[in-house]
C-alpha cells in the first residue's frame, strides 16, 4: 500500500477510505478494512485500488487501521496512525 486517503462520496453522503498500491487481490467478498475494531464494507477492490465505505466510526485521529486481503497483504498491512481531519 502506498497511500490511504479519506474521501467524501457525495452521491451516498458517506465517507470512504481509498487505499492505493499494487498487488491487491480478492474482491468485495474477500477483502476487509478494520478501523478501531469495526469492519468497513468494501465498495470496490481492484489490483491497484481498494475503496471502503466508513460506517460507525469517528476517526479524527484513528489508530489500529488494518487491511486484509484474501491471500494476505501486499506490503504493510497495518496502519497504526492516520490523521483524517474533518472525518
């Protein structure tokens, strides 16, 4: 993973997390993002980008953000700190 970016999705009126990198595997049924112990639903999982809808979490300065793919993680799987102003 090379970046993790919070983005506002205007049509659904929800926050999403966009992960970018290479070698992502799986699909929406086999990939998982966990923020503060709460699983976030995937919107899209491609080989270079994965997008997750954020629900039931306030993460103004969250820790314990974990990403899981169907065959493990390409590169660092755990982000210990992420500042997301305004989320």
